[in-house]
C-alpha cells in the first residue's frame, strides 16, 4: 500500500514544478488590456449572412470574445481576459489600457496604389472639386509658389461624374501658361493638361494613340488637352522620370498615411520596375512601416519576364511579398471604357474596350500563371468580366498546375447573372470596393440601365454563390477611410445617408462580413490566412484599435460608423501609429 504521506509529498512537488514553470515563462513585450476584442476566430457567417452559433452574438446582440491580448516580439502569445493577461506582465512589459476601445485583427486594404496616394498627398488635391473653374483656380494658387517651367500635378477630378462635361486645355492654358500642368482623374482613366504640358512633352495630333485610348482633338485639329483610358500614358510617359528619392518619398507618404488610418498591410495593384526597385530598397533598409503585398504590372513585360525567371516569393512573413501579377482587361465604367455585352444605355452604339484593344497580353499572363504567380485581372464591365473568366478558365484547363493560385478579379463591378456563379466554380476571388458603389450610384444606372444594374456591385449575390470576397478602396480613386468602407458595405448609403434604406440594399453585407472583408478575407487573398486575419496565439501581432464598435453600431445606428476614429495601429508587435497616450 502506498504511504499517504508519499502521495502528499508527490502532490506538493508537482505543484512546485507547475509554479516554477509559471515563474519561468517569459513575459510579454506588449500587453493590451481593457479592450473590446473581436478575434474573428470563429466560423464565418453563412453565404446568406446568417451568423453561426460559434460567433459571440446572443439574442442581446454582439459581445466581444476577449478583453486582452499579449504580444511577444512579432507574435501574439495570449488572448483572453484581463485577469489572465496580467500573468504575462513583467518588469519590461509595456502595458496599455485601451479604455474600452475595440481591438480587431489588423486592417488590410487589398487594392491600393501607394505611390499615387503619395502623389495625392503631395500634389494639388482636387478631389470633390465641383467645376473646371474651381480646379483651375487651385492650380493658379499653387503656381505662385512653383518656379516657372516646373511641373504642377493636380489629382482627383472625377472623370465619371464629369463624363458629360469633360474639360479641355483652354481655360487651364490661359490661367497657367508658364508651367506644364497635368490633372489626373480620380480613378486614373482620364488626364487633363494645358498647352505648356503638350509643348514640353512634344505631343501633337500626329502622336500615336495606344490601342484602347482616346486623345481628343480641338476644333483646330490640335490635341484638346483631354486623354481618356489608355491614352493617359501619352503625356505621363513623356514627363520627367522621378528619382529614386522622389519615389521613396511618395511611397513613404502613402504608407504612413495608411498606417495612420489603421491599416497594417496593403496590396499594391500594378507596380512597374522603378516602383518595385524603390520598395525593395525600402524593405532592405527596414523603412516599410506596414506590410506590402506587391502586384506586378503585366504591362511591364521586361519586369514580368525577370520575375517569371526568378519565381514568386515563397514566404509570406517579409514586409514586402511579391507573388501576384496585375493585368488590365478593360476600362472604367465612369469614362465609358468598361466593356459591356450590350450598348451603354446612355451612349447607343458604344460598348467600351477590352482585351487586345486595351493592351492585354494573354500569352504573357499565361506564362506568369505557369510560373506560379497569382493573377489579378482588372475587369469592370459584364463583357470584360465574362471574357476575363473565359481566359482564366481556358488557361487553367490547359495547365491544371495554374489552378489553386487564388486568382482574383479586381473590381468584378458589373456581372451578367450567368457569370455570377462562375467565380466560385473557378475558385476566383472577387476583389471589390464598397465605396465605389456609393460614389458611382449617381450615374451608374444611367450607364447600365435598370436591368444590368442588378448585377453591379453585387456583394451578396456573389457571397450566396460561394465566392471568396475581399474588400478594399482602390485608393486614391476612393477614400480608404475604413469607417466609410464599412458603412458603405453595411448600409449601402453615402456619407449623406442617401438613399434612404440603402441603394439596392439587398446586396449589402452584415457587420461580420464587412470586417472580414478587410481582415481575414484579405489575408486569404494574399495567402497569409495561416498567419493573420484573426487574433489568436501564434498569429502575427498585426492589430488595429478603433474607438467605436462596428458590430454594435451596425445593429443600432450604422450612421455612427462614419464618426469612428483610429486609435492605434500595430504591425509585427510595433506601434506604427498611436493617436493617444493611453498608458
């Protein structure tokens, strides 16, 4: 018989061992407490939006599923209650009381243009300027401080809203005769320049126009100063090449803005050789404040051939990961460049442009797919989307090794009902912009008519068909403000809360789906869903803190989402943005 005293001694020894283990456990570097933590680490909502039983939602509404998160190095090591979290506190632990703020997996904008965002910040911002006269007045003001002969860049006039009253060079040339001026359209599908810009770049009526582009001519036969769709490259390609330092400055402006606005990562859609070189230099120097998932531009054949020989990045943990190629298949709906199956409702006889007519290189894209690259095809119109899906389907059938690479359709903006199920069937991700629907609604139905509009911005229909989605802004073409994005996705209303009840509200998503669109679904779109997208031990310490609870507000007062503010952005365990001293 075992001596009872021996049993007691063994129990005490075991307890002592456990205590030793606890005492020897390394403490956290960062402890976030008193937070409303939504880990997103539960089964996602059903395709129809029904919340699963695993979600932290009861008959009384949403409740956070944790209070605290501990971080060591670049990794999350604990998620749970405040009481348990303090066991991770040590002498060197930085403890931040979040005072009831909401803690989410780090936000990702899965379709951005960082260098252009930097340009918008650095250049003359004419976003939301209503008239040609107002825009020109802003350039006149800037010209007072710019040496004569230096370029002035304006950014943001809305080529969709202005499509029936496009400007020309006359007023701009008269007001600013001594500086070359380029006015970039909001979505990048139209440029407006003055005569000095035409003179300095040598552009005349005889200048070749790229296939899929339009250079408008004035009554005297000279260029009018307006370039549409692929013709935007005519002046841009002749402008002075920026230096590495200038590009680095623009990239840093854009990335720091995204960090301040809560984003831990961006997918940069369509990078050329010079931009990639600058990003690689920044990564090597440790100068990237947030993660960049690079999408190489298919239009840069030499760059693509180099990467085909090199192969896509295999890792996901670097600050710069390159394993995707961006292809351009058609134009934009606002400028009537998107390719439609039938005529534009507001322009009979016109169906837009696509494919070879837009400089698309199917053979080069197929080679990139065969080398293991994810393909992201810009497709807007119903014909553009159908043809893009046909091409992807054909290549994957001919070379099955190209399947399973999580290929994407960027925008997937207008779909014929017959094509909505095809994305899921082919395993294609729909990469979409909730703000686009709110910004385009003023004219989209004019372009498409009452029937085709039903297949536009169709988030719920795609979800119900089983398609993977990811949400983004296509910045700087749309405002990347996450609160605007969430509100657009959930309420289908603009910032003025119009229209009442939401614009084609049956296509809206719920709060969980909207948040996942910028977190776990975006992680899936970049192959990093095993490392991030949810808050759990072992995952990257990429986190975003906001001052409102989007889950609760979506139920009670979705308009209040628009008043949200970013509190903190954390990337790989480092605070890259802190809006307040909360310690």
